C-alpha cells in the first residue's frame, strides 16, 4: 500500500469512505420515499461504484453511452436504461444487447422513431422497452407534458409488437440553476407533479403507464415526497462536487473526488503558482461564480484535504493558475508541493481520466477503471 505523495501528477483521487457514505444515504433516502433508485452511472463509469450502489438497494442503472452499457452488462448489470434519445445509428446495437440478455431500454421524444426501432427489434427477435421522454421544465429534450404528442407517441410505441411502452421519463436539469434548499425543493415538486399529472392524462386516455421515472441529484436530495413516482435516476451524488455544494445539495465534506496536482512554478512577484493540472485534467467547467464574484475551475486543498482558501482561476491545456494573496502561504507552496483540486463538475472531470486512485486518508487502497467512450 502506497501513499498519495508517491503518485504521479495529475492523478484522479476518490475518497472511498465518502463514496460509500454518499451512496448509502441516497439509497436509504429514495427507499424511504417509496421509490426505486436507478442511479446514473455516467458520473463514475466505475463497476466498483456500481456495486456499492447495488449493495445500497438500487434497482437497475442508467447510462448515457453504449460503451457504459456494454461495460456494465459485461459485469452482470442486466437492467439498464439508455437515457439519451435513441437514433437510427444505434438501433442495431441496442437490439443486439437485448438479444444477448441485457434489458437495455431506450427513450424517445420523436414520433418517427417507433416504426423503424420496432422493425430493428423484430429483425433481432427481441422486445425493446421504450420510454417517452417528457420535458418537465428543462427544455433540452422531451415532449410537452400537456400536448397531444405525449399520448400519440405512447400509442405509437404500444402499437409495435416488438416494442414495450415502459413509461414516461424526465430529467430536471434546470435544478442546477436553483440556489438554496427552498429553490431546489420548488423544482423538485414541479418535476414530480408535472410527471404524475402527465401519467394521469395518459391513463385517462386509456394508456396505462407502467413507470414514472424522474431524477437529478439536487431534486432527489430535497424532494419532500414521491407519491406517484416509480423510480428516481440520480448520479452525481456518488461523488458530489463544488457545484453541488454551491447550490445546496451537499456539504463540502461530502465531495469525494479531487485531482492530485503539483506546483510546477511559483511567482512571488505576481502572487501566483502554476499547477500541472490544466483543462485536460480538470475540465473547463467553471461551475458557479463564488459570492465574491470570482469564477474558477476548482478549490485548492492541501494534501490532507484542508481547504487553503485558494481557487484555480485560469487554465491552459496542462497548466492551472492559482492566485495566492498570502505571502506565508505562497512561501509554503514551493515547486513540488502537492495539492488537491476539489472539482466543479465531477462527471466531466472523471471522464478525463482512465482510472481512479482510491484512497483512505493519505493511503492508496485500490484503483478502479473508468469505462469511458461511446
């Protein structure tokens, strides 16, 4: 077993105890609200984290790429929802995974999709679970929950003998624009109520709705009840990040992901240091502007995880710029000093790295593969 000081930089660190705690809390919360948890593994893309989520009571997983679906299916996860609208170029791959024994469900908001998708399923000799994607307020994708396309699309899916209408699905991505518990709760209630009402309209039109699926980490963390909701899809909660802290979904002590970096340059005249972690290691997600008006790319901690009150305020490909206004602190941060950058968006940062270095305090206890790609 080695310690963090022996690692090359940059390295992606994950605090195992924090992941376990985060996963257990969300599993207990959603179960307590009477819904199933189908976590989104796009955040971590890690079989080991998926197994921790399974132990915490999840029922199936959500993916954002077919590469994720294949990797998890190869490790025994056989109940998967592919939560990006399906298009023709992926019909055969989805049908093939279903033929191989994985229940890989898909989503659509396009009336032209059920016909050719159903034909691809027929040719493969399978039945594909198909969800109608509903716009609950995010306005990225999805049919109008009060418009005629909802019932028409559900009916089109139900007419195809090799498709199964799985239900309605939404994502309240606009919850990331909320600030504070009260604002997030308002979005969470709206997400739930819009979807339950949409299911009621379909049922009244003679279309039974097997499942109502919603989810985002902020709304799942704050929703007051889930009456009428079947399942919740939330992913970021496994790691959390600086953005989730800023909007009020978690405390900084819950953040499990950081990037180990080294000081490679110190400029005492300009009051700054340069890290060997730039855009490739951290991503260029600026998160949420701090109350003092500073926009940044992550918070800087010391090797033990103590917040130094510093932020990465500039990036190039392999360089991170950190302004240091305190002379004593600048003296401490000599070339070769190791720090940890607590990241703004754990999903994007994780996707930059091939593996996680799993730590317990300063000790390296494991390494987990990150199953990236499309």
